[in-house]
């Protein structure tokens, strides 16, 4: 238990964020200026639409305070590093996906400590553990922002090394995510099974709604098909590892993996089961559009 909380969790999250940084350059942030509308829609989906949907689903399924809090913590996390790969496979706008992920990951350093502190008090009330904003923000700095910056530094000054590390780091990130999710669920197995009748459907509905809402919002804004694909995938894929880590930081190292880390653990599995079929559909749609556009007129 202590090994999971004190060693594996921070190591796994740092590796994932370093891997994200390896795929980032300062030019990627220029995409924000070149396509401000698409970027604004993506950020709106990430920071406003997503938490609102999570809050409503928690109320709809009458989740326990701990599970509802866990769902909100998950919704406040930035997109997961694998969303860039899925966007590429689906023929989406990879540059947009990278810029949204990069900016949201950095912005989370400031938004998450404030919002998490508020929702902990809202859901747990008098039973809420004491939270230090400074300590939580500092932990996020070391666990997320600094590894991203380190990855970007390697990409900038040692591009050859970055190219060598990129593939293995992505694979290692996936393995560590599986281990972290398994650890979060097994340490709370009885609670997980007890909550499954309501938590399972709520998490599945959350994933489906997020992907559909991201796609719908992008279409409403008349964005291109690749941009809509990127935004919908980025909205559906969340950094579940960060959700588990934040839940653990709130509870403290002596408390192990708390109940409000369970929703992130469950979503870390279900989001791929939901988003992978979506990426195949978007890839097929993009290929049909390309074939129709390039085929000679009869």
C-alpha cells in the first residue's frame, strides 16, 4: 500500500507527463494563435463542459459523497497523454490535440488546487480532510508541470534522444497506467464492488456523454472534421493517473488510496473501451471523405 502511494503513483504520473512533454514543442503552442476558435472550443469543453456533465451525472445516480467527489476530481484533470495518439489514428487535428493537452496540463497547476479544495468541502463537509493549497499546488508542480517541461527540454536540445525515448516512454506510460489503475481498484475492492451498480453506469454514461458533447460542441461551432475529432477525443480521454494521484494527495500518504480515487481508476479502463471504437469510426469517416474528394468525377 505505502509502496503504491509513495513510489509507484508519483513515478507513474511523472513518466506519463514526461512522455507528454517529449511530444511538445513551443511551435505547438503557436497553433493557439493560428486557430483560436478551435482552441477556445476545446478549452471550453475541457474546463467547463466536462465538470458540469460530471456534476450532473453524480447527482443523477445519487452517488455517495466520496464517489461524487472522485468523479469531479477526474473531470478537473487535463486530457490524457494517449489522446494525441488516438487523434492521429482517427485522422484528427493532431496539432490542435497537442496544444489543448499542453495548455490544459499547465493550466491545471493553477485550476485544480482551487477547484479540488472547493469540491472536497462541498461533498465531504465536516468530514473533509484538511487541505493545504500551497502543498497541493507544489505537489502538482513536481508531478505534472516539471516533467512536461523536462520532456520539452529534451525535445528542444536533444531531438535525437527525444526520438529514441518517445516510443518506449509511451509504452511504459501505458503499462504504468494499468498498474496504477489496478492498484487503486484492488486496494478498494470491497468498496468498488459495493459501488459498482451505480458507479459503473455513471462512469460509462460520463464517457459516452463527454465524447458526444465534445463532438456536438465542435460541430455547433462549425469546426472542420479533423478539429471536431480532436476535441471529442480530448474531451473523452482524461488523465486518470492524475485523478488517482490527486485523490491520494488529499487523503495523505498514511491513508493509502482513498475511495475518491476509485472513479478515476474505473474511468482509466472504461474510457478506452468507449473511445477506441469512436476513433475507428472517425478514421473510417475521414477515409471515406478523402476518397470521395479525390475520386475522379464520373
